């Protein structure tokens, strides 16, 4: 448990890609505390009180790169999605959900 702690100081090694828009970020990186080894997160003031939302998880680095590009296209359109669903299976997400 708490494998996420080991990810704190090595983001540059884990980063697949990162897009910084005017008021949002799409970030894709490898993780060690989820059911799949790669995930894309979005931080945008319209969603989740501007906290990160994990929108997709991937089995391979290649799928993560394609998924990242897909989410950048979605988030740079004139009309944004009505909502973003958090699909995270991280240890910390499971822990926080147990308190709800």
C-alpha cells in the first residue's frame, strides 16, 4: 500500500506527455498504484473544483500516447464535455472513496 509515495520525485521519468492550455492541463504518465500502468489526468476549473480527474487508463505506453492526444483534442474544442468521469483505481483514490 502507498506505492504512490514512490512516484513523488520522479515525474520527469514517468511523464509520457503534458499539454498546458490557457486554464487547463492534460497530463499522461506512468503510475505504480493503479490497475493499469498508465493514465491521463485533466485539471480544469470546470471539473472537480479544478482538482485532477483521471479520465483514462492504459495497458501500454503506445496506447497512453494515443489516449493523451485524444484528450488534448477533446479539451481544445470549442465545446467541452458536460462532465468528466474519474476512472482512477489508485490506492489513494480507493482510500478516499472508503471515507464517503
